[in-house]
C-alpha cells in the first residue's frame, strides 16, 4: 500500500464568512497542491473540507498521515467523536444534529477507503507545510 502524507488547513475571514482551504499531498518526492474557497462558510467547515479534498484525490487505497492544526478535525476522529456521532444517527451527546453532518459523512466514507492516521500540528508555528497550507487557504479567500 502506498504511503502518502497530506497536510491540510482551512481559513475564514469572519466566521461565518469567506473561507478557503488547502491540501498538500506528498508521495514519492512529489507534491500536489489542491485549494479552493467558499463565499459563505465557517473555519471548521473549511478544515474538514480540506481533509475530504485531500483524501478524495487519492486514486487507490493508501496509508495516509494527515497533518492538521484543527482540534475540531483531529479530535473528532482520534477521540472517537465521529464514531459516536455515526452510531447515534449523527446526533451529539446532547441529542442535537451534528454540525457539518454532510461533511462528516463524506469524511467517514473516505476513512473507510484508506488507512488514515491524524497528526495534530501546532498552527502558525514552524511547520513549513502547515504554514504553506495556511498561505494557500488565505489566498483563496482573497479570490472571493
């Protein structure tokens, strides 16, 4: 199975407001940058969307390390929130519908297709690829 690293980030100007996302895929010494924006979104939506975009770009089953500075994204998977939401009919512990449900459903499908480990990185620090993702995500906001 191929081993791929994916760095992701989402950004928003206003929350909600104009948003941008970026995913950088790295495999075999090559890099592929994907990015886009949404005129009316939230930062959390852009963070999850970046992960979906990165994983959706894979052409075959891969072993993935997905790096993100989003506690919302990383904790949802690594702390079992996503599993519990799905088990509870996409409801939170207090019986409310999960925010961004359609994005979480899509991410869940992709996590079944690939072997994914999430790695939390510190945002706006010294991680070159996290900073590059942030730059691309913010540039997408400026295009809107």
